[in-house]
């Protein structure tokens, strides 16, 4: 339920409330319709339930048939292969896009995608689940990104740092990893970018997750809070709200939002900012909901793995490039010119210290399209000739929703 705005347009603190369903209003309309439509036959509740049972049986049979077909596809590819050998993110993206195109309601696109994602996840995991490393602990937004992208039929491995996620995937202990890369309010997670400079890993996918922040604690009153613990990104994304409603409270940066929730559970007078799942995991009261400063607050996550995949039809390519002398006039222009010449859209560019010398930089570029598309491959070949450093970090399906 949307919160009321305080003076100045700010969102006032709002506690979690039960969502009122449509039953009351629907019942009133039904009554009015009954009075005005005498003689109209309506199926009994028992008959409707019987039809639902019949539909459920057909759905179950079709899911079983799909699982059997998925199993046969795996066997035909490689009888001794592992689940990771059969995972095809470009194929899954195509299936999900078609599901959205077919959807005419009443379910929302997000709900249809979630259902199909879970079906594919369960079918893929028949032999063994995928092992997905993520920046933990449990209850973080990165874990939510794992479940959104891979479904629940995976083995999720919570790790204490981004560096650990990279190491587990590099060593083959995890099939894929999920790490944050940027937030729409606070910008890039630089450590993730820097980690690619020394890693052979590739980007296999992306996840966009709408971020809602909740204030939580053991107390029931905001006036009892003496400190708020959370990840620095979360504190920054709620900066204005905290300034207005908790101006004298100490803000304590911690390694993760889940760590903040743990401290709120264990420490008197401490509260936390985290996702609502953390309140359930750590047994905390939600004191205020959706306290992020921007209503469109979204975090983008990268799926990292050990190989590139084929085009899905709606893709993104990420590059690392650098010129011989990045402090020379026109250095960046020379790198971007081949992309402009071939009318390729650059959607994001970041510079980071290369580590090769003082004031020497590398550029991370996101472009629309897949590196294997002929037009893009031609442009990248031209760019590579001009670059002292050139690497395709990944070519992968763009986030669907």
C-alpha cells in the first residue's frame, strides 16, 4: 500500500500492512449484477473447483512432458555431461521473451516470467542443480537476483566477498556467479569492474532488480533507534529519508544489508536497512517500508561464467579497451569512432585505472547487440586494430524485465 507523502513531498514512515484483496468490491458488484440480471445461470462453486482440478491435471501432465523432453535433450547432447554443459542462457531468454509476447493476462508479465523460469529451472536440475555463487550472506539483494535469473532449483552458495565469488567460479567450484555491477541511483560498483582486469571470467547474463529498502529492528518505535546499520550503497540510496526522519541517528556502514539485519537482531537500539526478506530471516519488525529516495531505484547484476554463448536476438556486449596513451588528445575518440561509423549504440562507458602506470586508464564499454553479429564483429575488428588492450568480456541476453 502506498505511503502518504509528508510535507515537502517526502514519503512518511509506513509499516507493513495487509494488502486488501478485491473480494469486497467484487462481492458488491456481484450482488448488484444479481439484482439486475435475474435468470442468468452461474456455475456453482463446486463446479468451478472441478474445472480447476481438471486444468491442474493438464498443466501437470504438460510440465511432466516438458521435463521428459528436457531430459532427452541433455542425454542427446552428452550422456556424461554436467548440468552446466546443457545450460543455454540465450535459449532461456528466447523462451521467456515468447512467454511475454503471448501473455494476454490476467497474470502480469512478471508473474508469467517467474512461472516459466521456475519450470525451466526444475527441468534443468533433474540430474543435478546448477551451483551459483553470490555475494552473501543469505537475505541479500544479490540472492534475490540469483533466484530471479536461475529459479529456485539451484544450489546457491553465499560468499563473503565479490573476490570470493570470482575465485569459486574460476576454480570450477561454482558453475556461475552473480555480482552487483551498478545501481541507478548510486552508480557503478567499481570493485566488480576492477576484478575483471585480472580474471579470465566472462559475462554470461544480466539481471535487473527493482530495489525496495525497509527499515527494520527489534524495537517498535523509531524514537528508540540510536544507530542504523547497512551496506554503504543502501545508506546512500536512503540518504534523504534518513536525513528527514532520523537526523540524529548514527549511520554505520557494514559489509552487507544482511549483516546489518544481523546486528539489528543482536544489538540493542540498532536498526537496519535491508530487503523485506531479511526481516523474515532475522525475525525483525518492519518499521518503515520503501524508504529509498528514488522510486525507480534499480540494481543491475552480472552473471559470470567461463564461456561465451550464442546470440539470443536481443543482446548486449561488454568490452575492455584502452589506447596506447590514454592521456593523449583524442584517445577515447579514436576508440569510439569505429562504433559510431557502424552505427552501434554505446549504452555505458566507465574508466578505471589500468594498473600499468600513473594516469593510465582502461575503458569498460556496453554496446547494444552481440559480438558475433556481422555488423558488430566488423566494428570490433576495426576497434581492435586501434587499441593497445582489447577484450570482449561478454556477449549475453539483455535483462527481460
